[in-house]
C-alpha cells in the first residue's frame, strides 16, 4: 500500500532489482497497447507471475547473494515444454503456469506479446528467440513439428547428441549469437551426452539507453551498506532529475520506496525498490512481488525531483531451476519413472535431466545491457533403473522344487 510522501533515504541502501531483464520486458512494459488485444494482458500477467514465482524460489535458495533472473525466459521455455508433455506431467506444468496452450487464444497472445516486445519501432533493443534442438534420429510424434511451428513460429533444429561436444558447441554458439556475445559457454562441459534427446532454449538480449543518462564525471566511489552491517566501496552514479517515485508498505508492515528510471522512448523502464531500514532483508520484498504489485507501484507513483545515487555495476548469475520448479509442483517431469513426454515422442521414455538459466547485466551511466539464456535438457531413459544394495539387506538361497530356504542378513561390510 502507498505511504504518505516523505524525504527519500540515502541511496546507499541494499537494492532489489525488482525488474531484472525479463522483468523489464514483462513487468515494466509501459505501453498500454496489450489492453487493445483480448487475452494478451491476461496471458502476459499469468506468464509474468509464473516467472516471478520461480524467481522467488531462486532468490530464497540464494540467501542474500546477488541474483539476476529472467522470468520471461523461464516462462518461455516452460511454455514450449508444456507442448511436449502429456498426461499428469502436462497437467502439473499447466497448473503451475496457470494457463494452457490448449486454451483458445493463448498461443496467439504469446506471439503478439513477443512481437510487441521486439517491435523494431521501439527505441530500445529487445531481441528474444526460442529454439528446440532435437536428436536428429528421434522419431517425433505425428503433427508435433507443424504444431510447434504454428504456436511458436520456430522450427525444430536437428543435431546429433551422440557427438555431445559438437552439439554443445552448436547450442552455445546459437546462444552467444542471440545474446550479442554476452552469454558465452552457456552449457558447461558434461551437460550433454549420448542420452540427450532434446534441449529447449530461450535467449534474450536487451539494450536500453536511459531517457536521462547519468553524467560520467559525477560517478565516484561511495559506501554501499550490506545487510550484515559492513560497507563496501563501489562506483556510484548520480544526477538530479525528475523521476517517478513512490513510498509503500508491505502486508507485513515493511516500508520501502520505489523509483522508476525510463529508457529512451519510455516503452521500457527499470523499477528499483529498497526497504527504508538498512537491516531489512530483501526477502521482505522478493516474497511479495508480482505483476499486480508492480501495477500498484505504477498507479501510485508521482513525478518528483530528486538527487539519485545509484551503483554502477556488472552482474552475472546462474541458477539451477530444478528445485524451484519442483517446489512449484512440477515434480513428475524430473522423475524418469513418471515423466510423460509422449506428445513429443513415444519412441523412448523421456524426462527432464536439467533446467538452468544464466543472466548477465551491465548498468552504467548510459543505460543497461542485459542478456539471459534459459534451457531445459531432456534425456532418454534407455538404461534400466538401478537397484543398488548399498545398505543392510536380507538374502536367501531357495530350493525351488521344495521351497526350502536358508536366510541370511548382511548388516555390515
């Protein structure tokens, strides 16, 4: 809820980048145009909120370490994965995302949203691309390829995962190209092997210039206050300018302020939120953020003139998404015995072996450049499930004709 206006506290407090990269694309998109397209606003909100729920889990697992995350990236990859899944696996993904690709208008809304974000008429540069790399001899279910192309306007790319290093090079090269070189060596060595059957990838690149750039001559070292009470000397940019600003209170009574920094054209903007109290953990904000809260911020901000002091920084962040996705209810897809991806192929039993994301963001006097890559890697369960007797066990030797047995128990090595 908004608070009565008061003087903005010092800018050396810990900041939460409430809208990092994909949030810039999905949460803080200033244009009202989606409202003119039935269903687009709803799908955009649901997709954003799903990505933000994943972000909350990633942030919780990261403690107070710096985290850059792309909600749009993870939502895009899971939408593609939803199409490949079937049965209970698909239901879990649909329930977690709160929308189904089978719903009338949903695929069109997703395509229109992507088109609007990447509109070349925007002054900001936003590029986003999806890809499906599939084992070239995997027999796909009839109709999957045309259906995938119809929904996502992307083609299936065939590779040979038996030559795993070459396949990794191809995917990493695709990511590097789509992120303008910001994300390199996305998939580390050993990520792929001969059991890999499919890799779903989303890549995003954003470059925006501040509507009002910070003067480089004003940047100087200042103290940044960490949650443990210590301080760190970092380069801080500063300028006096008009900006949208608001003061708010969380349901738990945590008071915080929000400032909006628009990029050129004001189609996209960065929102920065920080608790008033220096010792308040950022989880007080990350635990409540969603598209509705950001919309409330936007409605209740007013233009003020302030001296803004902001860190100049570069941040790289990697996240293992398996735990967060399982926590949100998507368990079966990681279980080799339960996963159902027969919508993709019924030739082999498939399951998700890994889900990961890498983000890099640079914030300086002229603006922001950021990229993300998100991937889901699917393996085949060709080998039988293991039975490993690595604990005390009972065994018997049985004479089958008479049924007589001698029992023995092993209790230690």
